[in-house]
C-alpha cells in the first residue's frame, strides 16, 4: 500500500496528481504520451532501419534478439537454396518437361501429397500441441532438422520413380509437421523477445527479414 501511495502521490518534491508537469519517473514525455509508448514518427522521418527491425530497437527487444535473428537468417538462406532444388526435383519427378507424362497422374500425385500433409498436420497438432511451448528450443531444433530431411527426400525422389509418390508424401508430411512445430515455437520466442508489448511488430519484422533472405536465396 505504501508503494502505491508513493506512486500516486509522486513522492517528495512534486509529481502530484494535480501537477501539470508529468513525472519523468513514470516514463511520460513532455507531450504526455503513455509510459512505454514510442513516439509517432511520420513516414518521412522514420528511419530506414524500422523496415526490418522493430521500432525502438534495441531497447524494445531482448538482448539476445540480434544474435538469434542473424543465425535465423543464415538458416533461412540455406533453406531457401535447398528448397529451390527440392522444388525443381519434385516438378521433374511429376513429369514437367516430359512429353509422355500424364496431367491426370501428376495431378493425382500432387493431391495425394497435399492430403497426406494436411492429415499429418492435424494429428501432430493434436498429439504434441500442448508440449511445444514448454520446450521451445528443443522443438525449434527438431523442426529445422526435420525440414532438412524433408528437402533431402524431395531432391532424391526422382532417382527412385517407383517410390516417388511415397517419398514426396512422406516429405510433405514432414514439412507440415515442421510448420506446426516451427510456428508454435516461434510464437513463444516472439513473446520472449518483445519487451514493450510489441509482439506484432517483432513478428512482422521477422517476416520481413525472412522474406528478404528468401528473395536473396532465390
């Protein structure tokens, strides 16, 4: 109660409820914006760094934000390169460029592949959904390794045409599990990194960084 009373009263020497000057200890600026709220910048005066970094960086994020994002960008760049090779292999395997290939067979293979992934996504989310944020680092690492395995399977699939459908179904199943585990753990990491109730900004800038890295990889 004493702490609350001292807070409301502003302590000795000013900062009372009736004072026209805001108490700097409360994080109030001269223009009277709420504590923790960043000043609004016009588009002309906004720094270019806010295109890819959260507003108020580095004070608005946790100290480990920058090292994590740098290594995450390296991983995303490598995945983008491998993903391009994997897509090329899958298209080659379903008959793109082959005059003897059947459109119906290619469509059926693609539908079976997507269906297997969708079912796997639902089952994995039901099975492990409540455990993902408890061990975020473990599941994040699991998702990265499984993603690499999935892309390796896709690259190898055209070499074994008899098992092509089974291989790409397994690969897409793994990718859908990756999307569930990666998305859920990323939410936990974003909550940790956001220090000014700016989860949306941190998440949006992470998406912008990943898009830029994927574009560079392509």
